[in-house]
């Protein structure tokens, strides 16, 4: 909700702007404070002022209210925070996409300003300057739920550019909601990657003293510099404590909690490393990365791919129509990768019509197996392609990418079942 | 003429609704639960300005352990989930209190984040909102301004400090607090207590407050003319409030005298020179010194010429030394030594002279030393020396902790105002006119009206009624009067018996309200005589319960027959006296009779029985 017309007129007549000190007389009551931005959820007739004590209050204006400006706002210059670069240190490129990894709070207005430039960032996280040089740029700044494949492509191209220009690693601050999708997309698109590309996020906004963003950013920088491990990764807190972060393979990571710091988990695999904030980096897997050729960005993606979760009572006819409009469909089936009998039949028709259908499990953990039950065998006969223990979201992104690399359905099926970026494995260990 | 002292208070009262921003219950628990480890980081302000209190806290570089008992805290307290909408009942209680004090509520309540990084809030901030402003209460015919009423969340409670790690428990975090802040309108220590009691009874009138130790805390602001505003934060004992004020007046007056003396002596501020004096004290027999040195630590010294007799004056009235020591302790050392207390503590006169030499001081000139691990000792001594020189400016503004003896100790610098910004996860709350009118038309009874009603309903004196309300016993009194019809006994118990027991040294605060109700229940059943009530209360204060007290005191009521036998025996023993005095013997014998009957018989009954038996005896 925005201001009502009547409030807008009152403010205009008084010549009142945000940051001005106002006096408001409303009946027998008078208030004095600094005009704050209108709050989204405020009543349209309410203006918010900051009192001398620092508290904000909402004051409802009415016909008889008088608003006058006592003092115009003072323009305060933001201090320059020039940073020097150190020739002995490697350089990490930080490509901002929207997650605010560091910010400054203006207590006068309550505004939280993101630290966007390298100077601002290092000013907010001085620890970085003893680990590496920072080259920061803002690619775009959007909520991650609004990201689409165009964004993934833009990020991939920016990564190539930075690495070509001499960066030793890339860190990508990213909103946590769809960070797993982006990390999967980058994993596939960045073919021949021989440097670390680490996505980091924060579950607690960086304006607050408890924010996980700072420890995550510093840990990401350390991981890049100390291990130089090639690949695309997601780094977030390992537990609720500020003791360790874990580095997840970009194709194996999923946000498993709406709000906890340790929301991100590796599914059907183990994280590749653990960073002790006050100590060493532990490597957690002994996979030797493939020798890299040179980095090529394979950025053609098929947009018309969808992910559908199967559930009882799903309207088979309706969804069949939807599926026929796509070039590829990933199903998150139940259990070992099952759907209802009518849906099996529908999937068979969809495959016949030329749409690739991939089977994953909504259980997330564990592998699909269409050999065990009749339903599974029927799905195989219908032409549905099971993809082992790949995450549904990763399968979605991979299918988009695969269908951008080939239009041959047989080849697409082969590529989907081949382990290209650690997204499928043949073994699931017992430690749970 | 300037007032002797100017005081304001802020009262924080816990509510027993659910927590302010989640659905956890508001009770503390003796259970640790899982531990979460965290560090907090000071937020950067846009303009590079960080609040000085925030900076001071950050400098102590603390790690925090949070105990999270599962039934008393949830992901919200752990800073792992956004806050829920503000508790409606808590807001209602706040509005009721505001209306009772004539304050006006704001049109829209906005919760703010107030930065706190001592670890007591997991997010690094406290959620707090201003709800109402500009009211007043009347005490002894004088208007005391109520400047603000706020609703905020209580902090986690400190469980222990080990080195650089503090452990908190999350059970208390999030309990709603109503904060009432008065204007600086009190100019007398006793007045401060009365105002606190009155505000307490207004808060209790909402029936939504928690009762018991620690559920209500007072912050005192005290300044004397020429002094400075000092905040004594977190006092819990109402009875001690006047003492805190008196002692602070003394402390500030002393500091002003110290300043005047320093100026008269021509002392000026110099940059303190912290010098390593470890070699001078190599063989020192002070445990503190020798222990620090043997562990590889150092003894540092600083010259403080001009401060002689001011760190601890012979009459102990001037005590700059204890202020210096309190500042030093913030760096983690146990304390300092200064020349007003030396030789002593195992440090000899020869060593004192040698130290003076080392520090380049003329004979008799003052200095201070500190022994500990090198960085701690030198930074602590610098704090002490800086504090000494700031005495030239009189009284520093600061926040102090209340001590059980009525004194206080330095805690941290007074916080500035500029560290709040909006809590954007919580929606603003509209306070509509209709809601306020509904509250106004059904306000709980104000103290005066309550006192008048007690007189009418229970037949006690007006003086007693006022005193009961004034001392905060109104709810308990009414409960007892209604349930057992024992208004007079209840009144006497609160106004006379309890204070008398206190004078005897009994800690009556240990008697819970429900135990008092139990005692009266037992009394009303005739399980003991009312004269024995003080003895029963005394036992309850020691930790006993009513049943045990009655039996251990041997005061269970006696049947008529036994009582008559005891009285007959008394009469027999004094047969001559009784024959001589006739019925007039009853009076003198009452004392003995009551003693023998040991409170098992009601006084009036005993008197009647004694009279009857005396009459029977006289008849032959």
C-alpha cells in the first residue's frame, strides 16, 4: 500500500521529504521526528517518523492535521573506502547477483545499503584483504525466485570473462531460494572449468550482527585460495553453530529448510570439504577432478522443460496436455520413481509424441529403480528414462542443458544417464 | 535551589502470555538442552559510525554458547526462523497499562531492531517498539511523568562466563517485557521506591504479568547537581532502591570532591606511561603478584602523581581507586593495587619505594600496578589510568551494575541513541480508536479505588487499605479475604507480622504467595491458632511447608479437654495467687497459659477457658 492522496498532498504542501525533521499537530497531540520512507504494510493515511530516541512510530494524518518542516535533511557524504591490492595475493572475482553478502546500515533512516563495490565489500569484511584481492562487480540484483535461464547464461558468461581476465576463482553471492538450480546450471554450462566457482548465500540478512553471510564469504575465499579445487560449488553453514561451513557439489545440493543457516544439504553424496572457521579446511572426498581442457561456455538451454511432482489424484488428462507442450519433462515420482497407472499410460503417449520424460524421486534421497516393481517396468516400456540418484531440480536443469546440446532423443537419454558433473553416482554409502 | 538528586526509573516487567514473537511458553527451566555456538559481528553503519557502546562490547571479542531447552525455545529464539506476528495479548496488556497511566498510544506501532552484541540476543539485536507516550502518575500529590511505554523482548539469561566464552540459556529470550520509563521527576530516594511500587501495582492489575524473583527489573538513572547521568541497570530488589540512590549520591559527591582536589593540586591530563615493573617485584610475597609472574605474566606500573589520598582516603569517603579497579576488571584482570593501600597485600614498603624509583616518582607520590598475563595487565592498567585522569572532568556518564549491598560497579559506557532500525520481518500494528475505547471502558481498578473498596468490603482501616495497596499486597490480600474471610488477620500479617519477622532477620521473600494461601487455608480449618501464624511463616521462610511447620512446632490444635487440663494444672500451681486475686488472676495468668498452650488454642478461646476454669476453681 502506498500513501493515500490526502497524505501525499499534506506532505507536498509542507514541502516535506524523507529525512526532513517534521512537526505534526493532530488535534491535541503533537509529534516531532524525521520522516521515514513509507512502510509497505502501513495504513495509507499513516506516515512513519523516527523520534529522537531512535524509535519509529506511525502517525495517522487526518483532515485537521498540520504538518510542518522544522529542519531539512542534511546530506551526508558517504566516505570513500579505497582499498589497495596486494601483489602477493591471488585475486577472486566477486560477481553479485542479488544476495546481499555485506551491507551497511544507516541508523538515521533505517535503510540497509548493500555493499556492492569491491571497496565497500572489503570495508565491510576486512578479513578478506588478508586472504585475497577482490575484484567486485554487480551483474544484476534480483530475488533468486525471479531468476530464469537467461540469468544463468549471463552468470556463466561473466564467470568466463573474469577467469579469462586473470581471476583465480569466482565467488557468486546469490539468493538462497534457487541457488541450487543456478549452481547446477553453471556446473553443466562451464565445460572444462579448472578453477573454483563458489556460490554463497546468507539465511540471515547481512545487516544483522548474527548474519551468516560474513563467515560464509570468508570461508568461500579461503576454500578458493587454499584448495583451488576446480568445479562449481555451494558453500553454506554446516550446522546451527558458527563453527563450520561445508562446500557442496553444485549438482548435489538442495535447500532443505526454509530458514535455518544449515538449510543446504548434499543429497546422495557427501560435501567436498569442511571449512573450520577457526581452523583448517578438511577435504571430505577423494575424487580426483578430471584434467581440464579449456573453459568453454556451453550456454544453449532448452526453455520448454518442466518439473512435475506426481501426487495421487493428479489430473492425468490436464497434465498430459501440459507435458505435450514441452520438449522435456522431469517427473519427481513417488518412492522408487513411480506414478499411477493412468499416468504411466499418459507418459507413454508423451514420449511417443517426442517429449523426453525423465524419472527422479520426490523422496530426494536414494536412487530410483524402475526394475523392482511392475509400475517401474511399465514406465521403462513407456520410454521413461530413470536417472539414478539425481535430484529432481538438478535433472530439470540438466535436461534443459542436454536438450540444448542435442535434439536426438536417444543421445539425450544417454547424456542424461551419464555422470557428467558428479550429478549421478553408482554408490550410496551407509552413513546416512 | 537545586535539588539534591534527580532520578528517573525504567521498569521492565515480564508478561506470562506466550513469548512476544513465537508460541513458546514464558517459563524458565533448569534444563540445558542442545548447545549452539555463535559469534556476533558489529554491523557497519553507512557513515562508518558505530555506537560507542557497541564498539566497547565488540572489543571484548566474545564467543557465545546458547543452551536451548526444547520446550522453552524454538527456531525463532535460535535466530533460525523469522519472528511471528507480535503477541496480541502482550500488546493488549501494554495498551491497558498505557491507558491506566494516562498515556496516549501511537497510531501505528513499529517494531525496531536495537543493536545489542553482548550475546544476550541471538540475532545481535533486541526487538522493541514504542507503544505510548506522555502520561503521568500521582504519588503523594505530586505528578511523576511517564514518558514512554514500550513493548520488547527479554534477553537470554547468562548462565556462566568462562574465559572469553559466555554461556546463555534461551528460555528467557523472547519473553515479553513492558517497559515503563518515567521522567527525571524524582528528587528523593524514598520517592523512587514509591513510584516503583505504584508502577508495579498498575502492571499487576493487568493480570498478565509474571510473578516471582527476577520478573520485574528496574533501571535507575541518577544524577546530582554538577554530576552526570549514571544508569544503574537491572536492580531487582525494590527495598534496595533508596539505598542505590543514596550510595550513588555519595559516590558522585565523592567524585566531585576528587575533581576539585585534583584541580587544586594542579594535576593535568597526561598520556599514561605503562611501565614493566616485573623485575622490581621478583621476590614479592603477594600471592597475586607471584602467581602472575610464575605463569609468565608481567607486572605493569603507572605513575599517578597528584592522586595521593584520593584513590582511597583515610576516611574511605573518596574512592577513586575502586572506580579505577572496576574499569581495569573489564579487561579480565582480578584487580589493581594502588599506593593508598600499600604497603599491604604482601607488598612491602621497600618494594613500594623501589617501584617509585622505577616509575621516576618522588617519595610519597601515587602510582598503581597490575599483575596478570602481559596484554591483559597492560591494557587493564591503561584503563585504570585513563579512568583516574577522567576524574578531572568530574563524574563520567556510565552504566553500572547493582550490587547486593546497595552499591554499584562500573559495567560499560552509557549507550548512545543511534542504533535502532526497523524490524522489517514484523508487520506494523494499527492501534485503532475503537480498541482504545474498549480498553478505556473496562480498565482494571486503579489503586485508590481498590483501597476504598477494601475498606468497604472487608472492614479494614483506610490506613491499612492504602498501605496494603502501596506495598503491593492487594491481590494476595483480596484472595485471602474472599476465600477465608480473614481480612483483619491478613492485613495484620502483611503490614505487621512480615516486617517484624524481617527485623528478626527472617528472609520473608522466601515465602511464596501460594504458601501464604496454604497457611491461611490451614488456619481457617482450625489446624492451628492465629497466634501461631508468625511462627508458621518463620518456618516457611526457612524452606519448610505448612504441614511440616505445624507438626514440628507442635502447635496442631488441641481439644478442649486437653486445654482444660493444662489450664487446671497452671491454676493448681498458683493456687494461692488465684485464691488471693480471684478473677483478677485471669489477666496475669494469660501469658503463662498462652505459653503452655503453645499457640494451639486461639487467644480468645484460651482467655474464655482460663476464666471459666478459674471460676470453677474458685467455686471449689
